[in-house]
C-alpha cells in the first residue's frame, strides 16, 4: 500500500456490489478506482455546499494533528477502544 494511504473496508449489499462492478467495467476502471472517484466527487460537493460549516481543508487537518499531538503527547492508543476505557477507569478508581 502506498505511503499516506489508509485501507477502508465496506460491506455492501450484493446487488450494490454488482452495480458498482458493472458500471466500473463499463468505464474501463477498477471498482476501487470507481469508488474512490465517487467518494471524492461527493466530498467535493458536500464541502462546497456546506462551506465553512465543515472546514476539512488542509488547515483544519493541520489543526487536528496539532491538537492530537498536544493531547496524546506521542503516546500510541491501543487499537481496541475498550482497552482505553478500561485503563481510564482503572486510573480513575486508584486516584479516588
């Protein structure tokens, strides 16, 4: 996988999956390419119509990264959110 890319798994109804497969084939592209283009198109449309209500541009992502760095201070979160909740509860109960 290319650097800077993340994997996304979608569970689709079989009829929707077949429709995507057919249309992608008619366009001569892969299902992955078709889905990525469709998502980008919808995001562009939503970002334009919502304007400042959804500031998801590069500046917003930079602010989010800075906040994440400040909050987590380089710590890696466990992949299981339940584990994070258990750790927090345990810390809270020992401090009381």
